C-alpha cells in the first residue's frame, strides 16, 4: 500500500490532537495529508550521513547581555497609569484561583 492509497482516519487525528475540525477541514485534510506524508517520505530518502544534526544555516550566535535591573520611572509610571488597580507601585490583579460565586439567572437579569 502506498502513502497515496492509504486511509487516514481524520477523526482519529482530530481526537488525538484535541482539535475540532469543520466538515470542510476534514475534506481538505483528507485530500492534503497523503501528499504531505509522501513529501516527508521523500525527505527521509535524503542521505544525511556526515551531516551534523545541530548544523545551522548561519554562524550567528545568540548574544546575551548580563541581566542588570534598570530603573526606568517613566515606563513604570506609564504602565501604572494604564492599569485599573494598583497597590503602592505594584499592579494588583485578582487571584487566578479565586473562587467567585456564580450568579443565578435571576441575579443576572436584575
């Protein structure tokens, strides 16, 4: 069986990847995936003996600077001015785990 003639279970791929596809996307992927797999198979035929797996296209390297705290009152003050809740010179945000009481339909309508 060639890659072009194999059946690809799009619904199973959708489930495994935890995504939802529209019917149009199912049709599109059913048509495109065999070609993609065939291309990957073709790439696997390339002889990579002697090629360093960590080879890069250029000789550029990341240049890191020392992480030195900078005090820039202008930027800090501008950010604080835009934020709705402040506590001293810090931004105050609600707790991610804070529990809130769910409102009933009657409470929302009133």
